[in-house]
């Protein structure tokens, strides 16, 4: 498998993988993947990566969004990582997260954060292995499929920058 920068030509695969994650009900408050233009506008172009398999098919992606337009938060991003269900358990997410950490640290990003549903045990374990720590639980922060959901806020502070 190869990790490379995400390209516009990856749009269909990226959005298909995103939708598959949303369909689990444990990946995001979103229920439908956005159009590519919306996805593209919401994520920083310099930290978008995909994993492609030996046949060249995209099997996972990671991307970040700025948490604020305020200059003081310029080194803080929120990330998402999604893997095609057919590639689950093969280290794709772990590799993507490691590549993202290297990319963001090289750019001076000092904090990567994410919100994860408590039921998403595999995502929580992945993030802990990658050096993320739990900041806290945002209780009943939003409604999803008609019920209130908690979100565990995770962060990874870069030891290379701080």
C-alpha cells in the first residue's frame, strides 16, 4: 500500500469511503457525505492524504480542518480518518494517522484534535496508540438519528513543536 497526497481525481472514492463510515452510525454527526466542492472547501489542502492499494484503488483517507480562523489557533487542526470497510484491520488508519502527524509537525502544527463517539472503540484505540489523549467527554453535545450523543474529545500535542 502507498500513501500519497489526495487529488481531485480521488473525489468519488474518498466520498464513497466517507459515506460508508457515516453509514455505521458511529463515525460522525453527519449522515450524508457532502458534495466534493463542500468537502474540498472545508479541509486544508496541504494535509490530505490517501492510501492506495496495489491495484491503485483508494482504500482510506485522512484530512484536517482548521479549528479557528484566529491566528492564535493557527497550529491547531481537527482531523478525520476513514477506511474502506474492505481494508479494515490492515493498518491503513494507523499508517494514515502516522503520515498525517509527520505532515502536520513539519508544517508547525502543534495540536491535532478529534471528536469520537464513545461507541467507536476501534477509533479510540487507534488514537491512543498514536499518542492522542482524552481531554474530556462532551456530554449530549448533539442529536444524531433522534438521540443525544456524547463525544470524546481527543488531542495529540506535538512533542517536536512544544
